[in-house]
């Protein structure tokens, strides 16, 4: 299927040049469709990504339907491992409906699966949830942190307009050994604090946006052994495709932009991202990463 026939808005007709060393898309939502788009064909999305050197993906489900989708997807596709949680905006909604405890029980049952490697995305979002939802969001964040530690899973954090409280709660609860700030949105000082604490920082297409100087400054503070890359697809397509439906096969655009900011060669960054991803999430089955010619 060509990009023009995929039913997704604004995807480039020509894919980017393949990366020299395979990498991981640290965070993708193959279950989510932007309004007006057709649903993704999962096998096609994986094949497009593999063709440009994005051979492994972390599929993230952050509501009950997304969690159930993720459980099926990771069993059907060796290229995927899963992350599951109740998104911070989902926790107040489930609380209001009297369904939170049952939802927690389903998350905990599902998270025990061997191919679920991540508890996330969890965290705080003060952009879409007003002050009345802050307390329950924070309680939900603490619950997920505890679950990740009890199950020995990595933690992926969603942080929108809540930097100080995210860092405070992680310190109060004690972060898991493998903690990832997904779609990092803080500045230079926050990046330095996260690095000092041993967290991993994952950068999305936002780092390529013209008005994102703060993210590029933050990127320069992160050592190679703490860097990850992601799409957050179908959102946050990198420039020059900003506003389009995002997809994992656009990761090379972000990787090359990051390498430019860091003034390092692309293979060095790819190698670091690949090694860091397997350090955080473990191997994707028995298959080893392929080094492209």
C-alpha cells in the first residue's frame, strides 16, 4: 500500500533513507486513529518501519480498549513489545464512572504478560484535566509506579505541564530502575535533573520543530547512554511533515535531526538508541538487531 492510498493525512510519498543501524521506536500508538484517518494496518505499519531500519517498536495502550489491542498485537507481531497503563486523563474519567478499581485490576493482570515490558504511559497531564482532577491523577501515577516496581517493568512517563510534580512524586515514591520520560518536553535544567537521577529521556518529532529550541538545548545535556527516540504516532510528525499523521517509518527524520544537534554521526546515535532500548525493555524475542549495509 502506498502512502497516498493509506488513508492517512499528509504522509510523505517517499520514505526517508534507511538508517545504517536498526533502531527502536520507543513509543507508538498503532491502536489510535486521528479523526478523518483510516485505521492503521499493523502489519503494513511494521513493514514500512522495517524498510527504513526501524525494526522494533514499543506499542503503547493507555485505555482499556488500547490495552486489549496491545495484548493481541504483541502476541501477533515479533517486532512489538508492549506498554500498558491508564493514561493520566483516563484516571479521572474512570473514577467519575466508578470503574477505576476494576480497570486497575485489568491493568495488573495484563501487565504480568512476558511481552508487556512497560508500565506506561502514566504520569500527569494538567493541560486537559483541570484542578479538580489533580489529586486522583497523582494517586493514579503513584499506583502505576508501585506496579512497575512490583513487576520489575520499565516505567514510561507522560508529563504535560506538570514537570515539578512529576519529579517530586518520582522522588517520593522511588522511581523504578528503568524510568523513561516519554516525549520529553522539559528544558535544559529538567534534563540535567533527570540525567542525574538516572532516567532515560525519549525525544519525539517535536525536537525538530523550529520553535523547540528548549528541547534541542535539553538534548545536548543527555549522554548517549540515556537517549531514546520515538514517534508518539499518530501524533507529532517531525518537520518538514509537521501536522501530518505520524508513523514509525519517519523515525529516521528525527534521528538525523538529533545527530545534527549533538554533532555526532548517525551510526553512533543509532547504535546508542538500539542498545539503550534493549537495556530498558529487554530483547525482542530471539531475533538480534540487523546492521544494514
